[in-house]
C-alpha cells in the first residue's frame, strides 16, 4: 500500500509544478523556498537563494553578498509580517542585468499559535504593463504613500541614479536633477570641482562620490581640512603629496596591452579640500605658489558653503586660486527649497535603516507624517533629516512611521505655521506725523503757559511757523 504524502510535501510538489514564480520567506525574512519558475526568472539556483535574508530596501549594491540586491528586491512588504495581504510590484535586477517588473500577491501564513511564520509570494508569469503598475500604486489603502515612495526610490536607484548611491541626491525636482547631471559630467571628465551647500547638505559625500565616479580603479583620495591648515602645514602637505605621487609612479608596473583602456593605472592622488573658505590667507598663498610653479598638479575636489568667486570679490579669498579650483561649480539646493522631495529623501533614510538588518522592518510614513516632514524648514539640512528619521524609526511600532513617532520639533513647527498670524495694521504716515506734531506743540505751550514766542524757541522753529502749524492742527489760539 502506497504511503500517503504529507500535506507539506504535496504543497511543495504543487508549487514546484506551477508556471508562475513562487517563493517563501520565513518570519526572520530568510528565503525558505523558491520553485523552478522562480529560478528561471531570476537566473539563480534555489540553493543559492535559500537562507538569504531579505531586508526591505531598494539599494542595488550588495553588502558583502553578490545576491543581496536580489534578496532585497524579493522582500515582502513589511505589513505582511503583521498579517496583512499585499499586492505589490516587484522590480528585480536579475543576474543577466535586466530589470524585471512583475506583479506579486503576498500572503502571510501562521501556525497553531497564530503567530506569523512567514509569507508566500506568488509572482505573475509575465512582465507587468505600466498601467497595471500605476493602478497598484493607487489602491487607496493606508500604505499607498509608502509603497509609491518605495517604488519611486527603487526605480531611481535602478536607473539614472545608479552611479551615485548617496541619499543627498534623492529627489525629482529640477534643481537636484541638475546636480546629478553635473556630478555625472564631473566624474566622467575628471575636472576640478567645487561642491557648495549649507552645513549638513552632504557636500563632502557628493565630492567623494564624484571621485569614485564610474572607474573600477580609482586613484587615492587625500583629504585636507581647510580649517586646520596654515601656511607651514600647507607646505608640508604639498611636499607629502609630491612624495606620494612620485612613489606611485615609480611603483607602477609597465602597462601591458590589456591595460591600455585603464586610465587610472598611473593616476596620482586626488586632493579633497574641505571647507575651502576657511583656508587662511597664508595657506592660500602657499598653495597658489605651488600651483603656479607646477609643483602641485593634482586634481582637486573642493567643498565650501559659499561661492569662492563671491568670496574673492569681497576680498576674502584669492581670485587666482578661486578661478583655478572652480572649473565646475555644483551647488546642492537646500531641502527647504524642494519640499516635494523631502518625503522621498526620508523614505531613502528609512530604507537605509532597514538595510542594517533590523529585526523589525518599516514600509514608510503615514500621510500625516509626510506632511510634517515636508513642512519643516530643515535648518540642519540632510544631516538633521537623517538623525530625526532614524529616531522616528526606533520609536515606530511599525510598519508605518506615524506623526507621533516623529520628534516633537516637527510638530511644534507645524503648530507654529498653523497659528493664525495677526494681520499688519495699516498706518498712515501723514496722519501719524500730524499727531506727533500736535502733541509736541501742545506740550511746549503747556510748559510755557501759552507763551508762543517761548514755545517756538523751545521747539526751535520760528513764531510764524508755530502759528501756521497751530491753525492747521486745530490748536486753540491763546494770547501770549
């Protein structure tokens, strides 16, 4: 007599025969199972996927594990681990490098204790049309804003943003799009760059990203802090850089035929000058002398809060040095000038928090929380946003960060903006001056007991003028 199969084995056999990709993730967000259709879709054996942990983020960079980006793209929505059934678009960059977008239905499953044991994900057999994707992002549920921001962020990372995986460049406003284009051009051309922005805007992050650029082999980056260098220290730093460049050239092996397309083989170090406007005058002079004499030829990346050209016009920076450093000038716009990007920047920071492997994952922000984030002026720029979002993620019970999870300073700012402002009282200057003149003349007449000659001398005007003013102002004429 044939031994009956267990329900679990029957289920796995049935799932394995499906033409649609299917996989399962346990409560720890580790991939438990993937059928043959999922293997074919992703170009990865199920054995390679099993055991990988899925964190809910959209990064396309692997954290020590080549398949980490694929695992992250397969992560079910965090709300499914709270018992909610979800319908979401999965966008996966497969092993072949092709980005595949398919609709998925995500079903949590539980055991006898009713605790969530994991999530089954059933993926569509074909690519999802754009209309279906748009409809899935406008289903009107509580997670609509979070899902939409996650999708926008994911598509940005998979597309134009791929070379620069830094959160200060997130956004869809024309200003930040222009920054990305300039950064791309600067990285490709290897020109000298000045990155400007308010404190906390991420200007050093951007400068370092431009240095990394698109090259698999990158020359060393030497950082100089403008606030710490005087003339003597600047001279020593230039000498050290010259020795480093010389040793790099001397230790370089002969270029083989296969190395002809590798421009960085003999590259000298790049210098990052941080807070250039804080360079003392003697340090600027030493640097310019080295540049003018040909001793300093390194490529420079410079960060500053203000335009070096405007500082030079005010006499606070050398004109020749400002012109030499600023071949390309990139200004990071303040967050307050692009409030519609703030929600996307905050989503990026939330997903960065998720990517650290937290046991509890978050989907995004409630609509009220997004409104608070967009209405805050962000005096500390991106650095302040990172800190406040991280604090809110720690407080959130999940899967959405609510307005109450955000720091009190955001709610206080919103309350101040909602408080009705007193309308400015209209004041007639002529009427005000007449009242003042009437009061001064009346006071002078009281002090002189009605003596107009004495009152005129007290007011330092002539007696005829005093009489005319009294008549115009309707003051009673009394005898001297």
